[in-house]
C-alpha cells in the first residue's frame, strides 16, 4: 500500500485535471471541420490549416514554456498558458475569415503548450519517486485521454444547440477554471544536487551532440503526424465514408445514430482505450527497456493503420480501429518523456522534452495540413494514411539504436 500512498499526490491529481481539460478542448477541433465549412463556405483545407497552425504553435511553444517553467516557476507558466488558450478561443469565436481563424490558432497552440505535456510531465517527473516515476507519467498522460473521451461528444452535443462561436466561448471559460487547482501544486522535487549544479547550456550541448537524442527527436515526428491527422480528419472521414448505422445495433443503443455521431464516438473510443494503454505503457516502462517498448508501439500502429485502410470501412471496422489504435495512442508519451529523464536527468526535462516535442508537432502540422490539401485536391484521405504508415514504420526502426543509459554532464568540483 505504501507505493500507492505516495503515487497519488496532490501534484499528480492537479496535473491530471489540467491536462484533462486542456486535451478535452484540443480534441474537439476535428468535430468543427464540417460545421465550420458549412457555416462559412470554407474549403476543407482552410480550417485544416488553422488546426495545423495550432499544432505547429504548440510545438514551438512547448520548449519556450518548458524554459519559462524552469526559470520562473511552473505555476506562472501554467497561468500564462491558460490565459493564451482562453484568449485564442475567445478571438476564434469572432473569426469570420479563414485567415483570422488561422492567426488566432497561434494563441490556442501556445495555450496548449503552457497547459500541456512539456510543463505538466516535467512537474510530475520531478515530484515522483524513482520507483513511481514511469507509472506517474503514464497516469498523467492517460488523463489527457480521459479529456479526449469527454471533449468530442460534448462539443458535438453543444453544436446541436448553439453555433461554433458560442462553443468556443464555453471552452474559454472551462480552460480558465483549471487554475483553481494550482494551489495543490506544492513542489517536492527529487532533483539531485549534481543536476542542480548543471547549467542548461551544458545539458543542451551534451544532448545535441548525442546521436540518441537526435534519434528520439526524429522518431517522435511520426507520432505527431499520425495522431494529429486522425484527430483533425477522422471524424469527417468517418462521417463521409462509413456506412449507415443499423437501427437496433449496439452502436444505436449507445446513442450513435448517424455517421456524424460515429465520428465523435470514435475519437472518444480512442481516448478510452488509451487510458488503459498509456497507464500500461508507464507501468511497463518501469521494468522494461523504454526504447524497445516504443519500437513495439510504432510497429503496432503501422500494422493497425495499414489493415484499416485496406479494408472496406464499416461502423465495425471504425470501432475496432479506434480501440486498437487507441490502446497505443499516447503510450509513446510517458515512455519518451521517461527516456529523456532517464538519460539526461530531471533538471531540464521540460526543455529537453519540449524540444523533442517540437518534432512531434512538426509532424502534427504536416499531418493536418496535408490531410486537408489532399482531400481538396483528390477528394480522398488515402494517400495521407499511407504516408502515416510509412512514418510509423520509420519510427519503429530508428528507436532501436538509442543508447538507453544515464548521460551526465561532468561538473568541476
């Protein structure tokens, strides 16, 4: 019972709440694809590009907010992130042109960075014991998936009774409400004295010269490509391509009456499956090589996506894909962040992970943007699906040579 008593600390609980709300909102943007296009007469590319910019801004902001947290404190970074998130959503509610919406998504992206993985996971990593760190990172990441379960169905329901602009305002209030849990974040850092003596420039220089860091950086690209593409385009993909929901079926009894409902339901299913998958990945990372677990996860994603796109799409294949892909969805995050902490230490984990996460968000930008462009040009997402398959296969291979051993900076006495 002792490990469990020290695992669920106030810091862990507050971190989970912040990630849950931030990811609940972030996961809804794919639900707005068709309503926004129909309301304003925009091309699919135009709103997709706004989401792509959001993902890129998130990636650029992640190391920045990580450095802010390490320099000025995590609470200040989170407050600044929540404020940027809310302001971006409020301004988006008044956007009537694609260019305006695309510009405001920069603020939303920075807001996600300030309330997202780089800042939150570094807090959890530094406050968790060595024994519980991998599992704590898995639980925190899974909280983001819990938000993904709630966010899309709520957004879909709200869009039935109010315009998208009003939904954005509701979400702006919700993200500011998470600041109520900040008093729970009383730090009990487990950083060693050796790590306290290390400067950021020394740690960054050592990481940049290390081939393993470059491999982790490149490997995280495909994770972002695939996840962002599915989050942004899968609801519309399912809505337009899936066969009708049979009356009296299990899905119908769960309230999934239309293919639009199925699109939102599929994202929620991915989130539900990922709660189990991410916690399991965190637990396994405590006992097994993180780089080999990452390689297995990317191999599984490659196979699942390839099989799905080769089969005719039906409600059944959508559900199976959502559950299997969901079990591997964010399982890479606790393993990747834990691998960085293990190799390079906890002191500058936020900045180092933030830089690696930038690669993830470059992939996210490309996945969302390319999905919209290819759909408008050829009326199909198939090409982008296959690009994602190739990218995940690459990630499965490139993690294998990573040197998974602590790499400390020598500091003069």
